[in-house]
């Protein structure tokens, strides 16, 4: 099917750009001696996870067990789940997942989480790798000090079914110094307790080209870089030409000279990142503002001469790629010859 | 399954409250002589559409053909799609859908849309009902003046396969006077051209209890009222006890005394309606702020003594019910005896 035959709204992924994005950051990591562990939350597709691994990634990152289960089904064998796994049902699923993988890792930031993991992995043939999550300024999960990290690492080490593997952090943009301070000091403290820190994992797309400045880190997790989006262009991380994702929409109304309405609303573009002023970048019309969204309508504001006719199709680069992938049952992969291939977003909506 | 056995995060719907909400507004419409046409976008479930029809609704409203197709599969026979249907593929689907229903209606606000409908319904056994969408202040779709509405109505009437049925508007909150002005004047003008306005349809949940003040209207469309949400409580439309929808979440981290983190982020609660200050109402903790969301984490800010323990479950009433239903593959219907029943959200994610 060619792009003009796709029913709108639709999420279109330019495969050549995505492939180029994968290769470019893998080359950067290779150059700087960083292990790359892409976060599949951006694409949620086995197709692209395999492409990332084939390019040289050492494994993948997932945020929830459900995503990891889909990737295991597709043959991925090294997965890090960057989440505190809690509760009987999830612990049971995690243990089952372990048996299907060569390497499964999780993150923890409390004794409660460690105790749960430790009890379910008691007697496991293959230990679960555990990283201590450290808060380096993002204000989400994570221990607050290197001393707290050491206490939890010691707690992990006491469980025979758990393997203390190292540290993990998800810093805010501009967090390089905080990461270096935390991640240089903690392994020294751990060493004094006889604990070895194999993995020091950081991540984040906005500062991806500065990852080498996080000198205490040996693994980098990154999601958005495969598609890129308006937030990364506005941050200066990439150019519009590096954006692989766009939302194809139809102009359904031109009610006044200053306003056009499209058939893509928050059910595709999402309400994410409103601080960017508007909900996307209209390709070819940099001055047009995606002013507001309701669920199935997007309202564009432009100057007093409508540039569109009803029925015309336009493309919008969304504010945030990852959340857009999660809205649709399928995306359309666009090949260089203009053909598109509809692919189910296999790990979409898997919140548990 | 009982609520405490459900894996989190999960969307839970209290059936008794939803049923009460359906009955209460149906009684209001009956009292005021208004036809009720609920919008299924809030629940996206045949189960509740049938409950709304059984209570006395004359038909349902959908926003996209895909939603209407699911409801037709479930046996619904009177559907209004409040959208400009454009493009060959969609027009074909619409015509096919017509043959399965007793009554199908759509809205239009341009000659381009009418011409497309007119050509595909040429020779149809059963005409398509067409309403002219009028902009009464919402600034989305719709003709701007009664005169424009008349011009389009005349255009509809020229197509043998189309039946001009009346007017439709979706006013902003507080829009009663604008609706009355537009909807009183236009039928008079139409009459002068020999056109009869059978249906005058308005809608919106925030002002639902003032619908009878829209004296020129004979049909009311409403979605959120079945579940209600934080936005309607804050608007004064309903009480917390009328909210049938909640997101069940687990506290996964208490990293500092002032902060707790839950396993529900924007992939369940969505980023919608940030002007409400925070992303939901924590049941039983009115002073706790759902301060920020990333995709799989929700960050709660509270005073300097953590009220939660890691692993504890809490419930959150979301800002906007309709968008939350769209995030999950299934919701859990909670019966009065505490049992829950997992139901697939059949019309979820149908954007075309």
C-alpha cells in the first residue's frame, strides 16, 4: 500500500531514517566504549528491537514485564526491566520469564522490593541480576545517597537467588555532573564491602550525544533516538530530517480563515509535553500551531488565509514519539520505494 | 476475581455507580422532554451502550466509523457519527455500515463533505441522515452563521441519497445563550426555504444539568456522565461519590518523606487536562498531589511523612475518564458483591 492509500489518522515510520538513527548512535557508543541497551518503549515492536540488537546493542530495556514477555516471545534473550517488581502475580511472571532468557535484570530501590525478589528466586537455577536505582536529580524513584545504595546492595547480596550487578540511574537533562558524582563514589564504597559493580547504567535521549561525559557509566539506555520527535528537535538533539515518526492526518474542516481542523486528536498525538506550545510540528508549515486537541480533532491555527483544502492530507511530527506508538494498534512502516507495510504494535498498552 | 487480586495498574469501573449515573440523567431528559443520545467514547463498551439504550436512550453517538462498526456488531441500530466523513475508503465503510443499521446519521460543515456523501449514497435504499454542524463558540468544526447552515442544508437536500435531518452543535461550557441564539434562528431561516429541522442536537457533560435551558434543542449528547471524573467534580457537575471510574495502582517507591511513586503513569492516567493542577484525585488523600507522570510512573507529592508503604495499593480518580478508557485493553467491572469481571474495551483505539 502506498502512503496515499492509508486511512487517516495513521502513524507512519520511515524505516530508512529509523535504521540510520540506530546505526548512528551505535557507532557513537562503540567509539566511546559504552554498552548500548535501547529502551523498546519508543517503538514497542520486535522488528526494531531485533534491528537494534543486530546493529550491536547488548540487550534491551523494558519498563514492564508485559513488554519483556512480548520481546521474549520474539526471541530477545537479554532484558533489563527498569522497574520495582512487586506483588505475588508479577513476581511469579518474572520468575517464569527468567527461564526463557539468557539474562534478566531488574532495578530496585527498597528492601521491600529486594525481599520479594529474593524469596521468589530462592533456589533458582539462574540468578536474577539486580541493579540499585539511584536518584541523580530526576525526582522519581531511586535511593538518595551512595550510602543507601550500598545498604541495598548488601541486602541483595544476602539472597542466594539474586546477583548484585550494579547501579542504574535515569538522570534529568543536564544531569552529567550529578551522575558522575554519584556513580564514581558508590562503587568505591561498595568495594570496601567486597561488592563488585559490573554495570553502571545511565540513559536518556536529550543528552545522548554527551553520554561519553558520564565517565563513571559503562551502559547507556535510550529509547526515543530511534524515531526522534519534536521535543528532541527543540532540545537541539536532532534535526527534523532525523525524525522517523509522523502522524498522517486529513484536514476535515476549514471553518474560518484562521483555523483548520484535522482528524488526529489526543487519541493519536496525545496531550503530552504541552510546555512545547502546541501538540506537534506540521511538516512544511513551521508557523502553523497545533493549538488544541480533543480526542478525535486537532485544531490548527494559522494566519488569515487557509493554506489547506478539506480532504487534503498533512503530516505532523509529534511532541513525544513513545506515547504516540502506544496509542495505535498498528503503525505503517514506510520503505524507501514508497511502499508501506502495516505492523501490529505488539507491546502496545502493556501496563503491567 | 476480587479487587485485591487484580494486577496493577488497572482501570476499575463501579457498575452500581455507572448504572445510577445512566438512570439519573435519563430521568432528567425524560422530565424535560429531551431525547438522550449518549456518546460511547467514554466507555467504548457494548455492555454499557446497551445499558444506556435499555434505560431509554434513543440511540448512541460515536466519533469515528470504527467505533460505530463495533457497536453495530453488538446490535446497536441507531447511530450518529459526529464527524465529517471524507475519503473513498471511509465513505465505502460508511455505506456498508448503513446497510446494517435502522438509522445512521452524520454531521457535515462543508460542501466538500456533502458532495462526497451524496455521491456514495446515490441510489441507496435508505438515505443517510445529515446534520449541519454549527460552531456555537467551541472553536472546533462547524459553520459560523445560520446563513451558512442554510446554504449547506440546501446542498444536502439536492442529493437524493441524503436526508437533511437538522442541526448539531457541541458548545463550550457556559454556551447556553449562544446555542439558543443559533438554534432558534436557523430553523426559521430553513423553514423559509421549505426545509424542516427534525433534530436539533447539543451536548456536553459539564453543563448537563442545565441542558433544559437550551430551549431550542431537542436532543442531548453526553459521554462522561456515565463514569464522571475529576474534571466534572471540579466543575461542580457531580460529587466524588458519583465517579464510577478509578485507576488502581501500587506504590512502588517511597524514596523521600515527601514523595511516593506509583506504577500508573501517563500510559493509564494520560497527560490530559494539566490545568487541573495534577493528574488525578487520590481517593482518601485529597491533599496529595499527583505531581507528575512519566509513561509508567506517577509521582505523588505529600507532606513530609509518607502515608504509604511500598506495595500498598491506592485508587486514583482520573482527570478525564474518556481518555483513560482508551489506554487499556480491558477494564475491570466491579459488582456490588466486590467481585470484578475483566471486559475487553472493544472500541478502544479505533481512530479511523
